[in-house]
């Protein structure tokens, strides 16, 4: 099937992004039984059949009516780039012209795909290229799931094992759409990837962390922490003015208590800013009593930003010092640095 975007056909409604309940309602509106919605949902997300005429368990009349008014329209790829380490970055152009990026990261034991939840971002973290764009808008369910559907068309259904909401934007500020996407991802007749293999990474939207805890989703949570005191955090993450560290840690205690899941703290090391013995003490103190893992990673330089990347030795030293003082500590290697695909580098363009 030709999965390319055809703007001439855009008068038809795009079914990409419809949830199972929406498919069921659609079928009822067409005078069909609701279970037909599940069949259509399975064809789209599980079987990857986008041609209505080949959806053989639907009646010929229904297939014709669907083809008259609906289509399944994928994302428009503008450019892609591959890193020397195998990481691939995809730049998509949304129908209103805005760019979003997706990163596919093959590792030894898993293949993670890093998806975007917003075009741009309002939170303006001082170390992040996306933050300089400002918020354009939330992505729709179709635009988020479309990033994953595109990769499966390119590389097959098994091309990723894990999904991380760590691309452009703050996923918890697009809560309802992100939750709908996760329900499609984790449905056995959807993408069939367990919610446990999906991670939402947030900069710390406390009320939405509580909402996630109450949602019943089995999704994992990562928090981009990067500083262990309110005074330091506020200097690099303006959102800390709205949800201060104390407020955030209370929400995380609620989350871990309610779900039984541990939380992952992402701690980006900036040379001379948050990499001292005092920072280690503050970080150990902060996470005490919280079931958690700490991921330490070196800052990935972004042109025009003042922060510097610490030496590999400094990163190792920090990791070794933290190791006995937290339940679990890992030092993460940057991926896709040479193509601007590493954490904090997504700026809506591919330069090479
Ligand atoms: S780190 Fe995340 S929340 Fe902060 S500006 Fe970048 S995309 Fe937005």
C-alpha cells in the first residue's frame, strides 16, 4: 500500500489516531455493531492493513462506505539521518507545516523509540534546544501514534521494543492524548507493546504525576531532575517556580506509593554546575526513601548554550560516588550525538 501522504485526498477523514472506543462509535454511527470497531482497529494498528478493500472480515458495503469518507493517512517524512552509533533521527512535517522529531535507538538488549508529544515546548529548560522553540501546539493522537506507525512500516512490527516519551515537548501537558496513545500501543490488537515498556519522561508537572498515578496505567515514569536543590533547579528549569522541588517530591511519593512502581530520575551533569560533592550529598538526601533509579548522563552540547559537557572521568566519578547512596544508579551513554539526536538536542531540523 502507498503510505505516503497525499494532500489531494485530505478531504477524507483520517482514521489514524482513532482509539478503540472511537472506532466502535464510528461503526454504530454507520449502523453497524460496535464490535466492527475492534476489527477495524486491529486492521489498522495490528495487521497494518490500510486498504479498506482488503479488510476481508468487513462487509463489502461497509468497506465501500469507509473508502468513500475515510482514509488512513501517515506522517510526512521530511528528512532522516543516521548516527555512526546506529541511532536514527526522523524529521516529520505536520500538516500545518510544523516540524517534529522521532529518534530510534538500537541497543544490545532493546530498541527504544523516542517520540514527541508536542510541537515545540513551553517549558524553556535552559539546556534544551526544543525549549527555544516555544510551544507551537499539542500533537494529536494520530500525530503521536503516527510516528510509531511510520517506523513499523519502514522496519517491520518488531522494530522497537520500548517507547519513551522523551522527544519534543512535555508529555504530561498533553495528558489525554498521551494516555490515548498508550492505550493504543499497549492493546493486544493495537501495537501490542506492553505499557510496562512505555516510559513517560516529565520535567515535573506535579498534578499530572498524581493523575497518572490514579489512571491505572502501567506505564513507567522518569523525571528530568538535573539539580537536587530548589535554588539550583530553578536556575535551569523554570517549571520549578510553579512546581517546586518539595511539591514534586510529594507527588512522586504519592506516585510510587499508589502504583508500586519505582521512578527513574534523569540527572544531566553540567560541568561546574551540579557535579560536586555537595551535589552528591543533596541528591542522596533528596531521593532517600523513594523507590528509584538514578540515570546519570553527561550534558549534550547545544550550539549557543552556555553549559559545558563534563569529562568522561567526571561522569564516572559522579556515578561511582552515587552508587552506594541510591537504590540503583546507571551512567548512560549519549546516543546520536553526531546527528543532534541526543537528549536535549531536538530542535526541529536536520543539518546534515
Ligand atoms: S527538556 Fe523537555 S520540558 Fe524542558 S524544554 Fe526541553 S522538551 Fe520542554
